[in-house]
C-alpha cells in the first residue's frame, strides 16, 4: 500500500460501506461501432457489483451495438472520438453531474482494453472493499528513471488506467474537480500516458490521498506485470487480461520472453472463452503481430491425436489442375482426409479434363463422394480465378463446413530445387498424411472461430522474408477499402498463404467470395506479376477472414518445421553477428540506419551518414531514391541469373509446347 502524510484530502480513507452503491463509467471504442461478445460477457458479470453502468462510446455505435448494450447499461453516451479514454471519462463526469455522483460511494473508471473476468470479480471486490483507501486500481506500473516518454525525470509508480476505483471521500473534493477541469486535450497515446495515466496516481498521492493496487507490482517479477506477467496475474486471481499482450510489438515481447500462448492456455484453464478474445483481436490487430504474439503456428503430428469422428465436418476439395500429370499426386493427398469428400476440379482445356476424369475414375475410391471437373473459359488469374469465379457456387455459405484448396504447383521460373521445395512445402504442410490431416481438421472442430490454416511463409529458395508485400501493398489497400476490410495492415510482410494452398471455412472467405470478380480483372498468364489481382488476393486472404471475425493459424509437419527452423536460426545468427543486443535493438538500429539495398559502398556510406552526420544525410536525401533505383537496375544487369532466381514473380513465364507454363 502507498500512503502519504495527511494533507489536503477532506476526509480520511474509508472502507466501502456495507450496502454501499457503486457507479461504473465504462469507456468503449470500436472502429466499426460494434459491440463484440467480450463486452456483454464482462458487463453481465460486473452488474452484481454496480448499481449504475454508464457506457461512454468514443466514435460511432451501430444499431446492433446499441441493442446489445442497452439491456446491460443504465446510460449510454456516444461522443466524438477525441481525447482517448481520458476525455471520455471527463465527458461522462460532466454528463452524470457532481450532484448525482455524490449519491454513490465508489466510482470506477474503466475502459475496454482488457478481457475478463478471467477470474471472478467477487474475491477482488470483497478484498478491496475492506481496505480503507481513497482510490485503488487493478494493477500498477513500477517507477522508471528516466521517464521513457519524456526522456527525463521520473515515470512514477502508477495505477494503470483500464481500472481505477475512486471512493466518495476523494471524488467529492475540489482537488478531484480541479484535476478534471484543467485536463488538457489528449491527442496521442503518449499524451494519455504522460498527462493522465502516469500522472493521476502521483498527483493525488502528493495531495495526501491513499491508494493501492489489487495486484501490486511488488508482488511480481516485472515492472509492467499486466504486459509481461499476465499469466502470473491470472494465477494470482486477477480478473483482467490486457488486450495489448496480443498485439504489442513482437520483438519487445521476445526480449522479455513473454509467451502469449502460455497466457492463453492459462485463460482457457480458468474458463474464459477464447473465441471471444480472438473475435475482437483479429479485427483490430495486425494479423502477423497477433499471429506472432499468440504463437499461432501449429506443428501437427503424423498420428491422429485430436480428431473427433463423432462430429464430422462436410468437406469440399477444390483443385485447379493446369499440369494434368500431377492429378494422381494431388488426389492421393486428398485421400488423406478423414471423411469422404466432394471433389471439384478446374482446368483449362477439354483435353486436360478428359485426362483428369480418367485418372480419377481409375481409382474408384469410396472416399470421393462426387466428382465435378470443370473447364474454365480463361486461365487469367490461374488457381485464384478458378477458385473465386470457377468454383464460386461451391463456396456458398452453408454448403460445406470446410474447403480444401490445392493446385498443381510447378514453379518453373526459378531453380529446380527451389521449385521442388516450394511444392512440397505447400502440399506437405497442408496434406502430409492421414494422421496429420485428421489433426488439421480437428483444429476446426475445436475452434469455431478458426477461419483458415495454411503453411508458414516460404523462405528457403525464395527471398520472401522482409518483402512479402512486394508491389502488392498499394493495390491491396485499395482493394481492401473496396471490400470493406478495415483490419490494420502489417508493415513488412502480410500474414498470407504464399503458394495459395489452404483449408478454410467458406464463411471466413465471404468478403472475397461474394464480390463479383471477372476473368478480365486478372492479368493474362504472361503478365502474372506482383501488383496483379491474383497476387493481391493472395495477400488479403487472412485479412478478409479477420474482418468477419475469423482467426488464422499456420500448420506444419515435423519434417518441414525442422528444415525451416534450422535455416531460420542460422540466417538470423549470421545477421545478428554484426549488431549487438536483442533483436529489438538490431531492428531499431537498421531502421535508424535505413535500408541497405544490395550493399556496397553506396549503401554503407548512406548508413554512415545517417548515423554520424544526420544533417548531411538530410541534405542528400532527395538524391537517395534515384541513386537507389540506378544502383538497383545496374545490379539486375550485372547479375541476371541471381535476379531471376530471387525475383521469379517479375520474370516472364517460359513458353513450352504452345502453352503458357508459369507458376501454378
């Protein structure tokens, strides 16, 4: 407990009186104006402890959102989205009025930035009601010198603003009124920390008011338990699980060894429905950051350990076969599915269709319920136009529980080894063996909110890492806006099914399926480069699923996980050898230094100037882009084979046997 010398307060600290009354100001912000499931879940369990719940909405509130809130709240105030939670509280105080507030014994200022209750509210209230205090919070942050936000002075130990309870002996004083009357506008997240969250506790402590945290920082090993010790907080009985633990900058959490997967396991252990957590996070987080923070990569065993035969899912297999010689290989993989399935094949000529039908008919396998081989009018867009146009009817809501999408993949532009590995990395991590596939399907049985699974990013034989958007970022942003996808984009590389093989719920792909695509929207095969529609769609798959509330996982078998991890470990070790510190330090160093391009004296000079003579670097900045472009083009001319191998998406397809044979 933190206690100051008696000072300006008008009354001594008191316990919450028996039969006392409590009002909660609950601030909500949702960019879509909706109310996700975790909010009613929280308010229903808060109601026994609150005589009045005042919901203050920053921004819009949809009709459906209001319908969800009204039965659970006593007052709803919708205001302009300015001032963050600080000015939302200020507005609520003004709307509620000091006279009405004085009828209550405790006020809780609470915001939407946490999930819960993961642990019950009752023990928390019982314990804190018995404490003689002027104000208290759920968790607090330790002191830091110097203040990381101002780079000077002290960041005082303070209660965190997602839950601050204030007793009547404090909120009826002029000091309370003065604090809010002189509150400056909050324009940024940093403002909200510096001008309110980190100031509030110390300000009132200096005035002589007594406070404490229900789960004080001194009881935990980190300075910021709500972020770095969230699992320990849950074990200690804390009802609140901060949302930020699942979308904070991953290298920071890596530095502090924060394992979000373990935190999720603890929350599930205590009975919190993770589906509500993911429903909210996927729509409001950068997919790759959430994927990383929550460790959403599954290494599946080859022996079935999870599939529930008592709850089978109906499955459609959608296969685009450009190379008909791969028909048997692809069908053999599909027969690993644990239940009979309907097979839909798309191809580009009647001759190929005949060959494909004959190959499938020879099998007479009872696993294949139904076969439909379709000849497409165009190969523009390849497997993706075949999926979203040629197989659109298969993806109608309710027709199938799951769709498995694979295709005849031959990456003929690159080296033999890179093409072979890419094909096996895709097929092997989607359809590895009967046991493996059963475990993959079991993920969907277990998680209703799981929208799709696909292999992790390809990085062996291809320079994808660090540039996964390629030339697709701008057209993806444009298309996302057209489709109503508001999920924030990842900065460096999107979370995407590079290679376009996956297992998905059709409902998760709804935004892409419902759109009226045309074959002429896609680039012809000889111009199937980055920036064209198929490449853009590929990178929007997980974002489209997230917009409608479905989360994404990647899956891999043990063999590919071993190959991938050892390669990644060595590459990162080599890159890390030239820079000290944690990964976050190395990343920040490179960001400050600027992009190195293809190396050489020009790039090194640019780094040297930026780090040691920033003013000179600033003067030369207008010359940077044209110089980089010239250097880039010269490098392509001098190293044509390396360029073709590392940039297959920019190389025109080879023409063989009168057909355009490109990356399928």
